[in-house]
């Protein structure tokens, strides 16, 4: 089964159920029967305009029903999705579309200026299509799809065909492209269906970015005719309002937004009785905040651990997994990332590829259909993470006798802040471009709001001066607010190894010492 096949089951068996509600468009609704022809028209137009199966297509849009319909049309056309995050800089998105061989760009009118800049910067893009109205660059979807058939017959299921290329940061500052096939998504869905509740009449609030995880997670509700309520703004008060108004049953958010919701003065006065699964993922979660969330939102908190290379379902922890046999919160389980999902083989390995005993710390590794085929046009990077026949997550964990895994450290330097992957070298490159900076190091430090915050340690050139505000502003201009340091420290000399390499381990010590979870 492919994601579009789950949608078509919703069309077949639940035609009159509401498939999409768009909060930003006055709660406009589309049933499955209404939505289906639109996806067929988009798919037929993609093929009519000369984009065959396997074409690489980007979508630059906020969370919206029209963006979701475009995504489904893309999948029906058997094209490859390039998720282009609107929060990225134009330069970043242009680079991704160039290196991942983007051929066509769908864009929302609110990003017309960005789309125009991208089209000028990416030579391999053939054209741009506006999905929600009159086009200021390229053609509108209505004009572009003129003459296309009203129905597009999709080909036979091939689980090994590519569905998407997800960007993920790299140690060189350039994102690698994670190739996902239908088997990855199918396995993810089967894991979620096995561990969580996805029955009739679900209502999923799509408020986390569709380009991150929420779009794929939304597809879980199609098979039983569930509704996706789509919001473009992740404002904590509006999310709380939406849970009550739309009787939301399922919700996915990164920890940062959960913390913002918990900080609302009236958070305990809202009605959350409809919730079945409040899924938290994409970044380390504070144990104390998680415990508070259980007390506020009820016994519905849910967690899943994954990464782009093994999406969203390496391990899972359902609401009932938090509790002991007497119904009380089990502190040890609370601190864990859950147990291996049923369709995976997960092990804790040492550096030689040997499986460690329970209670011993090693790298969390996985085998199975969830695992990506590899990195796009990068066999060397693929081989590096596939040693001994396993996919290596780069996270160090301990598995207990019940199979619950607790992350204790991260092998690589990646920072996860507010659910976004940030690689230090990319930030360091910008900081080092400042004329006053001699050298620098970027690390992640504990942060109650963001999970981890970006901290820059700067060694200035002799007789040079600059302020932390100046350096943060520089990074914001070049990289955007997500990747910019939250704090800047100045140091006389960075600690180095005999070979001259900066010892980030030494820099981290004062921030992480005494913490139960090194990534918390």
C-alpha cells in the first residue's frame, strides 16, 4: 500500500466523511468525494505537461488544504516529492532543489516572491505553478491543468519506488537527501497502526509543518475516513482552542510547542477530553515537562523516535506504556523513547557491530522496511551509516529488560532545537565569515523551551571586538532564526587536541554534567 492507496480507500468506503477542514479558509471543508477529483486533475496535469513517473517536484506552501491536495496529486502521478520548508532561506531551498534535481515547483501565492527567486537560482527547474489562485510567476493551476483528463489511472503498487527525498543536515553544512520509498512509509504506517489507535471518526490536527512530519502522519487517517484539520500557524492558544472546537483526537507536535502550550495561564481550563493520542516527537523531550503534560492533557501522551532515514517509528511509546500495573506513571518508562516497533529489528551495538547486553550503552541501530534505501547520489555517506548490515542512528542508548530504550548521548554533533535538525558546521561557516572572528565552535546546550539551544563559543582575533547581538544577527540573515545561536560566549582560546581539532566534548561538559539524559 502507498499513501495514495490509503486515501483512495477513504474515498471508496467513506466518501461523505470530511477529509479536510482548512482553519485559515473559514473552516472550509472537503469530503473525500470532493477531494478525490482534485487529486486526479492535478495528477493528470502533471503527466500532461510532460512530467513522467519519477519526476522530482517541490511544493513551497504553508500548511493548507490546497497544499495537501497538491501533495496527493503528486503521489497519484507517481512523482517524487521534494519537501521544501518555507522556513528555510531562499538560498537553502534553491540549493536543495538544485542538488536533488527538482524539475517542477508548485508554490502558494503567499510565497510568490520566494518562488520567483528560486526559479532564477535553480537552472534545472522547468516551470512554476501557483496552486491557489492567479500566478505572478509561471501559470495558475487552473490554467496549467486545462485540457487534462478528469481521471488519472495510477500504476501497480511498487513498494520500492521512491516517494520522496527528504533533506537532512550534513557535517559539511550541505543537507544530504534521504531517499524514502513506499516501503518506508508503509512500514511506518503499520508500526503506528500496531502501537496506537487509528479507528473510524478520528480527527487529526495538522499544525506542525507538513514538510517535516505532519503531512505523512496525516495520511494515517485516510484509511478509516478520518479528518485532517489544517492550520498554518502553530500558536499555542489557537491549538488549545482547536482541540476543543474540532474535537481533535490525534495531534503531533515537537516538544517546543508543547512547552509553550503548558505555559499558557489558562491551559488547565480547556477541554481536552476528545484527545486519544497527543504525539510528541522530532526532538528530545523534558521528562518534567512530559509528566506535566500528562497531568494537563490526560493519559494521552504518546511518543515515537525516528529520523529521516527511518521515519518516525523506530521505537514507540503509547499512553498505556507510561503506566505500571497499578496505573501509576512509571518513571523509568517516562524517561525512555519506548520499545522497538513491531515491524523493526532494533539492537544496541558496539563499535565493532556486536549486540550488547541489556543495560549496556551502545549505538541504536535498526534493520527492516522502515530504513531508507540511502542518500541521494551519495553512496559514500550511505555506506558510512550502513556498517555491519545495520542502519546506524548516531544515537547512543540503553535497552532495559522490558525492551524500553533510553537515549543517553548522541554520537554526532547534530543539534535538535525545537524539532529542527541543526548541524554546527553550517553555523560555524557563517560565524567564521565575520572579520573579527578567529575561530569558533557551535554546540547544543540544554534548554527548557527548545530541548536544545544553539550556543556559539567565539575566539576573537587579537585586538578585535564584536558583540553577541552582531553575530546572532549575522546568522539570522544568512541562515534564518532557527539555526541562529540563542547565546554567544567569548573565550580566549578554544580547547584543542594535539592535532589541532577543537574539543567540543570539553566545551559541553559544564552544560551537561549532572543531567540524567545527555540529550535533554
